[in-house]
C-alpha cells in the first residue's frame, strides 16, 4: 500500500524554467511533509518541509505547496539549474508516530542546458 | 550542521559472513536513528527505528535476528547484517533525528552503504 505517491517517474526541464514536482498521499493522519534530493549512491539531502497547518513554505529557489483537501503537495524550483538534476523524494510523517518517514517513489529531474 | 556520517560506503563480502555498518551524527546528538534499505529504482523502505539505550523497533517483515541494530550512544548506531546472503545485497542508508531545539521532524541522512554479497 503506497501511501505516498509520486506519479511522474521523470521530468525534464530547460535551465532557467520552473520545475514542478508533484506528490500525492492517502493517509489523512500525515501532518508534516518533506522534500529530499538524492544523487546516485548518496543519501538523501533535506531540501524543504511544510507543516499541515500551512499551505506554502518558501526557501530561496524552492517553494513547497500543500493542498490538504486534495492530499497533494508540490515542489517548485525556480529557476531550475543543471545542478538540480537528481531524484526528488517527497516524504510524510505522522505527529506522535515516532517521526517515521514514509517516502514516495521519487521523481528523476533532469535540467537541460 | 546536521551531518551524518555512514561507513563503509561500499562493502563486498562472501555469503555467510557478517557485515557491520556504522552511522554517526557528527555535530548533533541523535536520540533516534533510522535504518532504511533501497532497492534499485525504488523508494526508501524503513527497516527499523533505533533509540539510544533501548531496543530497536523493527518494521513488519524485517528479521531482527538478521539485522542487528545497536544504538549505544547519542551519536552512534550500528547495523549488522548477520550471515549475509546475495539477497541481502542492497543500498542501506541511515538517518538521524536530533534532540529538541531543532526541528525533530527532519531526518538527516548518511551517504549510504552499498552492500554486495557474493
């Protein structure tokens, strides 16, 4: 049962344009969401997060949007840079659930020159 | 800040041997560490949660006698794959969550260990 889903396995974007990565979840008990970036043979690097009491969080080129009613979150990267090419995972946890993260399957982002 | 070091980065071993992987939080105290496993082109699957000074909590389907976890201090957790077999070959990643004062919702990950069992 995949509770966190990233339906696009890959995304290709031109340098300078916006990258939009999407994530859907099914468990309404999730109340904190995170995005991680991962290069091959490396561990995930934390990017940005959002609490369920908010609908937007921004940090530099990265913005995460949360739509609780739709159980959907997205990560916007503007402007996209070649160094952003990586696999992006969204993750969710439940308050009081031991902070165990449930990960999506990842989206491979390729930013082309 | 929030650096997690994982060693070794790669290990190749013969079937039947045991392999120990270390996970250290370098600049913060980690009350809780997590061990994940990732198969090619798949998501990270949580194997177990390791709390300092207590027994690890294993996820359903993970053999605790196969994957021994020790969290002896606030900066070190170890995963030992006992009597490794080829089907244990995978990418193992640890993460750590810090003490209150920081954002305890965020886990910081090590670089991972590629285990290949011949």
